C-alpha cells in the first residue's frame, strides 16, 4: 500500500464540529498544512468526510532515502 499526502486548502471556520474533528484526526488544523498518511480504509473514510476542505495527492512509495543515489 502507498501513502497519501493530505493538504488542507480551505478553512474549517463555519464548518461542522465533526468536520473540524476529522481534520484534527488527519493531522491538519491550518490552511496550507500537509500530512503524509498511509493509504488505508480508515484514512480514506476520513478523507471522504471532508473533501471540500482538503487536497489529496498520491506519494510515490519508493522515495529516495538520504544517501541513496537517484
């Protein structure tokens, strides 16, 4: 399984308390913040709750580690 980079693109001001809680559970809280999460069903469920507040990008599973040559 891969990873997902979740970025908050809209403010949670005026949104429902459950939506704000979901953002906090995703590791977000301010516009522009990003968090890399595992691509699992429970994370996908949280993402499905707040698609109007976030942007989701797939992260390549084979990211180069420090010291590796590309």
